[in-house]
C-alpha cells in the first residue's frame, strides 16, 4: 500500500513495504502512485507548474489560469491530460509531439483558444477521447484529425464553427460519438461526414442548419442517434434519411418546417420509420401551421407529384401480385412513362434485356434464369446536360409447388454525360 504524506518543500515521503523513498511533486499539487498522478487543479496557476515528474501518467490541471502550452511542459509518458477551464490562448504545434501513449486529452472550456495548428494532434495514435468544447473555434484546419484512427469520442460542441470542410473526419475510422451541437453550422455537404463508418451518435442540434445534402449521411451505416432539433431546417428529404439503416432515435423538433410538397418524401419516410422520433411541427403553409407533419394524411398533400421512392415502391407492389404466364413471351420495359414489350430468349441462362432510349435501342445484360420473369423499368432524367439512366429489374419467381411468389429487386445505374 502506498501512503502519500506531504512534507515541507517539494517532496513526499512514500512508505512502501517498509522502505522510505523520496519523490518530487510540484508545489501546491498532490501526487499519487499506481498510476503515477499529479493533481494541480484549482490553484490559479498562470503557467504549467514546474517539477511534474517525467514518469507521470495522469496530469490534472483543470480550473487554473494557464495561458500557453509549450513543448516540454509534459512528458511523453502521459496517458491522461486534463487542462480544461483555463485561459489557454496558444498551443505550440509540437506540444504533444511523440505522445504515443496519450489516450485522453481534455482542452475544453478554454474560450480564448480560437484556433489550432493543423498538426497539433498528429502522432496521437492511441488517443481515445479529445475534448475541444467551448474553445471559441470558428474553423478547423485541413487534416487536423489526421491519423487519429483510435479516436472514439470527439467533443466540438459550443464553438463558433460555421462550416466543416469536406473529409475533415476522414481518418476517424473508429469514432462512435461526434458532438457538434451549439455551433453556427448552416449546411451539411455530401462529404462532410465521409469516413465515419463506425459513428453511433451524431449531435447537430442548436446550430443554424438550413440545408442538408441528400448524401450527407451516406457513410453513417451504423448511426443510431441523430439530433437535428433547434435548427433552421425548412425541408429534409426522405432519401437523405434512407441512407441511415441503423437509425433508432431522431429529433427534428423546433425547426421551421414547410409542410408542402417539399415535405412529402420526409412524410413518407416518417411513416415507414419504426424508431423514436420527435414531433415535426409545421410552420407553413398557413392552413397546416401548428400541426405535426407525422400526423398529416396523404390528402394534405394535394397536387404533389409522387416522390421517386414512392414510385419505385408502387412498381414493386404491383409486381408482387400474380405473374401473368403470358409474360414468358417477353419483357415489359417502361420508357419515359410508356411500356414496350421486347423479346427475351428463354433458352439463355443470362438473357439480354433491351430498352428503347433517346439514343436508340440499348441492351441491358440481365441475370434472369428461364424460371424467372423479369420486368425492367427504364427512366431517364435530364439535368444540366446530363442523362441518368436507371434500370430497375424486378425478378419474380413462381414456385410450381404452391404458387408462392418471391420478388427480388436488382438495380443497375449507369450515368452518362452529354455535351
């Protein structure tokens, strides 16, 4: 058993197995062993105290008035470093150079820090938690989180961030919690969260978000919790949320939602979602103001065109009925809203499927066996001189024993450019 006994000056008397040892400890601090710990919090230090033992694993310096962090202030043996609630305005880029054992770094609540060098955290390969909340940060430099592949918790809330550059979090392969609430973000781009394949919780509430790209969450396949409440969202596409297969908790309240045709895809998604959601209060149009989008009916969206997803599901439902044996003679192909029958060689194990396009007859290679009936729907969208060809093949297999039908869906997308 180790018993720390304070002595005058800078020493402690350690009684260990009957042996008396002397160990240096900074003035006004308390030191412990196993693990070696230096606790210097709440002593109004203006700078990092001298005399911190080089083998210290845990250093607690929170609630002081420290202004600067420089190289040499700490040892590379440090595992846990708390310096939150100080007056830090500058961190020398090499301060944490070589800190390969560091697992937790808390720099939060240093409101005058405001900026960080790109390489401040480079080399912290074992870092598990990084606290940068309430640091007055208005931007994050490129590659600031480069190489932090073991990071699981990143706290960036309550700063002044207005914009996140693409691929800012690209290297954070194991990040599970990302806290970005209480900033000034106004948009989420397609690659804002690229690479965060392990993310479980994303908190974006209390920002100024007006726009979310339809593919903003495309890498977040494990996300279970998404908070978007108290922003400036007027609309959010259901297709955007379709990219979150593991989502369980969604908060969208306190946004100025417009519950007109732009909300139709979100309304459809909410109808399908089986997780927990908040209310989605409508502010427009006037006749729906104050109502919850989730409680609206289809009749509340008059003269609204069907969303792409709803059209696709409608076609799937139509195909789930009895298959007409006469379809053995050909394949029904929808083209620009019209249907054509094109021939299919039933003797082939991989018959070719043909679709009439604006460029002429195109062949789509199918994977249908003679026992399958295939219906290919062709659609094209022209936007900014680009033509998107989407082939959606519905394969319906009819069992000869009981007539049961299994519908399989395959999608093939080919994108071409026109000039």
